[in-house]
């Protein structure tokens, strides 16, 4: 083997949990204190959320707490993300509710076990990197659709309607609301609206306070002191138990497995996608890089364990993960601590949750649904090309009215056909332009084509060749990781990019935000009309400092502040 031959990293490294890596690097008392405080902060947020999410899914509050404890601990202990927080999430609500309505709670346990096995297999087959091929309009479409489904599921408790069994389907559910509107409970409605107003006020004026916990405590005190005639956790579900369920295997046969296979696939798909998206978000917040396949294996193990104790499906929770980062988490120990703090609550103080009013829980879930809807992202995508807008709208409508799996399948197929149509136009007009070489990561080939001997100190440059669409857009975000240290100026040469779609524009927008945060001056050169128009439509425009445009590479080097100061001659310096 020659000295210049690169040595391939062992494949097992892809499955080493981040916890092991952190402990090998050194973990001290100061790190432990930071992680414990972050874990306590997240537990305060997760405690009411876990119960509310379980109730909205058609399960009991105790099930939500057990899921947060068991799955939350294992996702952090075995996962490939440094600060990921796992547990029940709002994205599962419509899926879980539908499975329970059609197959019973035992059916959900079997489906979750199957989903866990699927996630483990997907991780071992190294399918974690495939999430990068998911188009942004599809992701936004099904996320917004799930938000609408969550909102739809909470009207009963929000208004205190007397409905014995709420349909799982969207349209029949609203028909049930309309036919039972006469049973509206004004006390429940008033309590829900007051809780909602309090949550909005706390988010606006005291964003760092634990708004959910404060709202739930005050709503519970109002219900008990004023003896409000509203449903509570104990009146609908009975007392919250002070122990965890023991592991047990459900009974099932091949016919049952075949019947539940589509539901299991939906749970596995949603769990995998949301966990990896959450890991990407946390990477951006801490400047790290997760191990996607290790994360999938951890999600699979966590969902299997959750099912064995009668829990719900679980995945990485973006909001709780962000809270964990902001609270100062340094390692997966924070996520493990968050699960242990919830366990302490269950063992020592679970009866305190018995009097929590369900209208207050419904108000919390309305806030969650609003956060999931990504209104600003939808507005941005609605300014994208017509094809991307069609994919967004179709995925959204199918998620709300039909099924998440069908929505994603149709959305991805539509995006693929749209891409093929665009590529046919590009080949006809720019037949000499080739796609980025997918065999070389981080734009290695493009980087070799730049003469770095001519670049001033602290200036780096890349050239992108070919259409910047959803299948290659994620590689833009890996560019800055190729540098040993952040450059002073980063030039991105785009003259050979004839076309860009919404995912490509989103990736460039993320690059702009990353450079602005890191103090890197970014320059785009040679923008063609179509990419320039799409970037402008989606709000990505030069501001003269953090982002500038140049006609070509030479013009970029001539921009003020780009070229390094010329070295001063010693003789002239003495004159």
C-alpha cells in the first residue's frame, strides 16, 4: 500500500453511539452538571407534553410517560446524535389514533414492534443517508398536514363536546363535531381559551419560562379551586399509576402481521425521517455531525422496548432537542437524565397529575400544531416554481384526507416526474453541462478545478456544475465542513448551475444563515437568470455584507474586503 493511499474507516464506526465517543474523549464533573441541568429543563417541558400527546393519540397519560422514560433513555444512550431528545411526538398522533381506532391498542403494540425491527434493519443496511433525497415540499407538506390533523383531533376536548367515539378519518370527524355542537361545555371552552391565551403570552413575553408546565399547573389549580365541571385525567382515564409496566410480548399471528404491515411501515418511516431531521437541526445548533445509521438503530431499539412495556412509538423530538441545546446540554447524558427525572416524577408524584383538565391539554396541542405547521416555510415554498407548489399542496391534502404513507409516496413520485421534466429541458438547452459527480463528496471534484494558489489568505471557493435540485442540495450544507478552519470569505461559483428548485434554494438559504452566524462573508458568482429569480422569489437576496453577488470569479476577488492586504515592502515601510 502506498503512502498516499487513503485508509478506509471501519464500517463499525458508523454504529458507535455518540455516548461512547463522548466518554472516550473525556467527560468531567462540569459536563455532568451542565447535562443534569439541561435534562431537568427538558423534563419539565416533556412531562406535560408526554401526557398530552398520549391523550391526543387515543391512549392514557401513563402510556405517554412510560414512552418518554423508556424510549427517551434508549434514544439518547444508543443514538448517533450528541444532544437528541427522544420520546412521543405530535407527528405520530394521527397515525397512532388511526391504528388504535381500527386495530385496537394491541394492534398498535404489534405495529410498533414491527416498526422497531424495520428501523434496526434500515440502520444496519445503511439507509439513513437516504433521507437527504426527500424533497423539501414533501417534508413541509406532510408536516403541515399532520399539524392540521392534530388541530382537528382536539376540537372535542377544546369545546367539551359529548362524543362517545370520535372517528379517525378527517371528514367524518368534523361531521361528528357538527352533529354534537349542541353539547358544547362553556366552562371547558373558557378554560381552553384562557390556557391558550396564557401560552401565547408566555411565548411572547417570557420565552425562556416553561410555558406548558406553568399553564397546566394554573389550569389545574383553577379547575380544583373553582370546581369547574370539566373532564380531567382522573375522570376519563382513572388515576395515573406510580409504577412502570413490566415488559411483555403481545400475542399475534401471521395474519395479524400482514394486516398491520402498512401501519408498521408508516410508523417506521415517520420515526426515521423525524429523528434524522431533528438530528440535522441539532447539528446546526451545536456545529456537530450525527451518525444517521446509528440513530436509526437506536430508534429501532427504543421503539421495540417501548412496545414491550405497552408504550407508544417514539422518535427524536425537534422542540425538546432544541430546548436541550439551549439549556446547555453537552452530551447524550442530558437526554438520559431527562428520562430519569420523568421516572422520579412517576414514582414519587404521579397523583399530582390526576386533576389536570383535558381542555388545557387540548390548548397545549393547538400550540404544538401551530408550531408544526411551518407557516413561514409554506409561504416561502408557495413562491417557488409551480411544480414544487403542486407537490406541496398534493402532499398536504393527501396527508389530511387519506393517509401519510400515500401522501409521501405520491409526493415523492410527483417530485421525481417534475425533476425528470426539468432535466429534459436542461439537457435540451445546456447539453454540455454535467451533473455533479456523485462519487466524490463535498464537491471534491469541483474544488480541484479551482486554482487555490491564486486565492488570497482566508478565501475559499467552490464551483457547482449542473442543476441544484433536491437530490444534491444537501451537499451544499457539507461544504463548510471540508475546511480545516472557517474561511474569512467563501466564494460559491454558480455559473454552471442552469436550474435550481425549492430544495436547492433552501440549502443555499441555510448556507447563507450558517455563514452569517459564523462571520463568513459569502459571495455568489455567475448566477444565471432562473436561479437568480428563484432565490429572489424565496427571499434570498444580497445584503452587501454577509451575502454579495458578483458577475464572475475575477469580479468576486476584486470585491472590497475579499483580497487580502498586500504585503508591505520593508524598505518602503521605512520611508
